C-alpha cells in the first residue's frame, strides 16, 4: 500500500492562489500603523490599543465565568 505524502488539495482554491494569499498576508503588523510618508502614527497605535483594552474589559467577565466552572 502506498502512503499519501502530499496534503489534499483545496477544491475551492488553486494551490497557487493559496500561496499568493499567504504572501500578501505577511505584511508587517506595523505597516497598518504607518502614515502615507512611512512614519509610525502613534495616535493610531494608541487608539487601537485602547480599543483592544475596551474589548477585553467587555468580554473578561464572560471568560472568567467559564474558567471558574
């Protein structure tokens, strides 16, 4: 019996499309926080951090409720 050594292909997307998509997603996280001149936008970084904190504070009671059980 032969063993299958390759992963099964995704029937919805070609293999080349999947690799291209991965390359596009490898952008630096900091690239989202750069201005049009290429400098870091610290106001955008601080605003995003504040939003993440707010989301965490909103879902934290639900998480702790499930972890205590």
